[in-house]
C-alpha cells in the first residue's frame, strides 16, 4: 500500500523573527535604486521612523500583526497632538483620519515590499482598514485676493522680484512647486516662450514642454538680467544650505515660520550664490532627525534642545569654536553654553534661553502673612496656607511631579550635582531629604491636580485654580495681563539656608551637520544669525514668544526685558540659573525621574530608589565612556 506523507499547512502569521529596522533600511535603499524622489523617500523615512519608535518602545518588534493594530489604535485614541513639544498647549487626543490613513498607506507599501522580497509572509497592514474621512470642501482665491497676493512681494529687492515672478509663472503654467524650483536657465526658451520640464524633475518622470505668456517671458528675462544668468548656465552654481526643521520644534509660537524664512532671504541677499531652504518636520522631530543624519540627504543645519553626546561620538556635529572669539564667548550665557560643550568643543549655538521658576500671587502670600518661600519647608508651608480648597496652593503638573527639570533643580538646591565627571553624583543624603520632602508635598493634598491644561500653560494660575505655579518666562506676558502687579517670582527653593535656590535654564540651539558638503557655508549662516546679528536674536526671542537672548549684550538692550517681572526673571536667571550638560542623557533622565516618581506617588523607599537610579545612571556612563 502506498504511503502518503501529509504536510502541515504553513502558518501565515507574521510573528516570525523579523528585523523591522534593518528591513526599513533595505526598503529605503531599494527606493533610492528605483530613483524615487528625495521627497518621496523622506516621507517614507519619517513615517516609518515614527512607526518603528512605537514598536520598539512597546517591545512589539517581531510581532508585526500586533504592532500595526496597536500603533493605529495609539494614533487614533491615545496620542496627544504635538505631545513631543514642551511649550505646546494642545490637549487634543487622536490624530486626524487623514493622517492615520496616510500612515496606513505608507506601512502597507513597506510591508508589501517586504512580502515581495520574502522577508515576511504576510502584510499585516492589509488587515487594518482605512478610516472614514470627512469630505471637506475648500475655497479658491477671489480676484481681489489674488491681486493682494501678487502685490505683496517688494519687487525692488531681488527676493521680491523672484517671488513675484515665481507666482506669475505658477499661475500661467500650473507648474508644481518642486518642478519650478528645480528649473535651470537652460530649460527656458524665451524666444519661443516655452519651458522644457525635464524628466528628472517631473513628478511623472516624463519630459514635457510648457508654453508661457509674453508677460511671464518678460518677467523671467528681467530676473535673469538682474542675476546675470545667461543661457548656457544649465546648472546652478550655488552652495545650498538646507535648514531642517531649524525653527519649528517650538510649535505654537505664531510667526516663527515667516521669521525663519525672512532671515534666510535676508542672508541670501547679503550673500550672493547661497540659497537656504527652511523646512519644518512635524511629528516626532528627534526620530526624524536621527534617521536623516544617517543618510546623505541629512540637514546642513538643525535645531536641538541640548547637544547629544552620542551624536558627538558618531561624528555628526561640527565643532563651532572657530566662530567664537574671546569677547563673543564671554558675552554668551555660560549656563546656556554648558548645554552644548563636550570636551571643550562647542557643538551648537544657543538661540534662546528659557528659564523656569515659580510664579505666585503676592496678595495671597500677604493675606497669609508669609514671605516668598526661600526653602523647601517654606514652600510646603506656603502651599498649605494658600490652599483654600477651591484654590489650591501650588501647581507643578497634573502628575504632581512636574517636568524633569524639577528633579534637576531639586538636586541642585540640595547641594548635589547630577554628575561629577563620569560618575553619578546625585545620590546624596541631602538630595534624598529633598526627595522625601517633595513626597510629603505631593501627599499633603495642597497641590493642584486635574487642571484643564498642563504645567507649561498659565491657565491654572490665570483662572484662579492655584496661587503658585511652576512655569517658564514664556508665560510672563499673559500672567501679567491677567494679574498685573499681583505677581511675584521665586526660584525653586533651597533645601535649607546652607544651600541656594535654583532657576532652571532650558535652551534651544542650532547645530551644523559635520558630514554636510556645505558645512563651512552652514557655519557662516549660523554665525550670522546667532553671533553677528543682534536684531535677529532679539526678534527671534521676543517677537513670537517670550524668551531671553543668550547673548548678554542682546538681552541688555531688549526693551521688553528691562522692567518688572521680566527683568526680575533675567536677574534671577543670571544669579541662580542651572542646567544639564550633554553628558546627561535621556536614559539617565528616565532612570532618575522614574525612581523619584515611585517615591513621590507610590510611597517607595527614597534611599532604595535613589540607589537603584544611581546604579542605572552609572551603567549608562560606563557604557558611554568605557568605565
């Protein structure tokens, strides 16, 4: 009798050993080989970087089915818009269906490719349906609006003439922006009034000839005459500085994009042959930046909150010491510079200083017969005295812990340091005592919780929900508008009279990509912005938000900082300002803050938790510096 061997049916699930990050790199490389546009590749890179980060953070790498579904669930029901921006006040939960559907499409394309290459058996994104989108209509410009738009450029300047000509050309031809901005002089035939759209710049990858009107041809000729571009200039003879989200991690400050563009135009006018592209990357900025810096298409110039020692070790940041002479160096806030210096090399130029401290209602303290708190015991007493039930004593954040900076200023105010060279230094008896008192404060019931906005928004103080609040200088104008002279400020209080109070100093800084072919040109641009140009420094700090220019000379001549609460905050920052250095990493921050949260929220033993945090931080230091 014949014997038959029965084979089990292949399991078509996707929980196999699948290296998501490695496969994404191969996918992007394949797209490059297919000659996909830089914009298309970059869109895939940013979308997949955000997806990968979620999978890694939730230990889902290798379980693709769960990863896709949970990621879409997170984007739909859990993610807070712009939740990675510390000064944003958005409380909206859930990303729009259009954005989620775009993410699903990007992920589907990736997994389809992985299936075709036999890296995976099944596309898990096919099991997730698209969400229903609202069908939105849009209004077109009226004739009056078009006329107003065309009249807006200052046509006596080069940039105004250029912008006007570009608008007329787009109206005349319907060219895509990407097609228009990649045209070179040899593409224009002004005699026969036509433009050759080359296949390599066309979205369809097919060449075509586009006719233009006599008016457009005359405008183009005037522009070419102005810039002295002749017909055989078939390639751009320019250095190109691409600004990669240089200005827009500070979302929510209206006017910053226009300001950044204006600075770039002004510099281009002053520096013939240099063009600057200002780009805003929404979403997870750090993930997108990290991915871009690993490629040849990475930014020339980019914004950071503090220099990352890992980026320094990877050779991604250009040293900028040659941009500073002794006088310039002495004019910068030393606390701000501490955030960007590694081994005596300056890797970023501070753009703004963002101090944070405690605002309080003067009348409330006076009625309670109290002075502004100078020690942690006095802060606890004030929080208790100012807590009327309806109005709480103090607001540090809805989690009762506050931002990570309170962990840092508490350590400094107890006389401890975070690090001593390559050794963890925060685990001192005094800092343990400070932590214990913070736990008592949280358990007292005198802190505001359940506020409609978080600590970075002044609504709680302005609307009378609390009498004291930890927040930054950026909120001063609205707090003063709400309360007038009834506002005072104090640093985070010292542990006792033997120590000093502390003002937290945050910064935003600008770095240059060490691997950029335009690094020297990029360095000249950031020097012009943040070292040479006082007007830009003051405009950027004070016209769209409310911050301190990092250069003392620029701050001293800035009129909005010369009186009242703003002047007091400037002086307190100069006297008590402290911050972290690049040696302190995100992993160290998480270890210390998580340990303190266990003590403050769950009543864990302070000594045990600080010992545990010290062990973790020391392990990070040893891994970084070979200890």
